[in-house]
C-alpha cells in the first residue's frame, strides 16, 4: 500500500489546472481576460498563478480580446442594438478603442437589424398608438437608439435613409 500513496502536497489526479479550465472555457466561446479572471479566481490556489496562466494563453494566441469582441458582436448583433452591445463589451472589460472599432461596422446595419427584429417579434407595423409605444419600448430596451427606433417604425420614404 505504501507504493500507492501520493507525495505530500500533490494535487489529486482529477483536479484541473487553471490553464486547463481556461482552455475549456475558451473552447466553448471566446472570452475576454476579465471574464476568465472572474470565472477562474476561485480556483487560484497561489496568488499570481492565474495571471501567469492567462499571460501564457495570451502569448500563444488562445486568448485574444479582438476575437472576443468580434465574437460577441457576431453572436448578439441580430438581437441587440449598438448601445446594448457597447454595454456588454464594457462589462466584459474590453478597451474603449476596441469597442469603438468593433462597433463601427455594426452601425451601418443598425436600421435594418432593428426593422428585422421588429418584424420577427410583431405581426406588422403598429396600427394604434398603444401598439407603437409597445414596439418602441421593445426596440429601445434592446439597445437601439431613439432615432433608429423612430425610423424602424416609420413608413415614409425619408425613413429609409440611414
């Protein structure tokens, strides 16, 4: 039985390293450094080991803030407006310049995305003031600007310009 004993201080075989946990999370979807720090902080046994593991992943290209930003926009742009996307990116710890750069491409499609979302959610254009208010609240809550919402609910030719 003495040959089966583990040395003092050895980790159990089932315990996953911080880097392994981070790679598993990155395999599911792109994460920002701040997201991984938040999710993995409770598993850090020695101070500094998490930062070191994330530095290694970043150096090898597994952890990339640009890819995380683009992934978030790709996943969420069909459901949300630029203001909501900006807020989510800020919550995930992305730099302001990176957020501005990533959202620049989304601004052009803001009106068409708002119209498509309204079309999917509601049967048709609002016929009453109550229906119009309901559709406006829905689009505003999804992060579209007031101007985009006004245009998305409008029916005149001047509402087609972006």
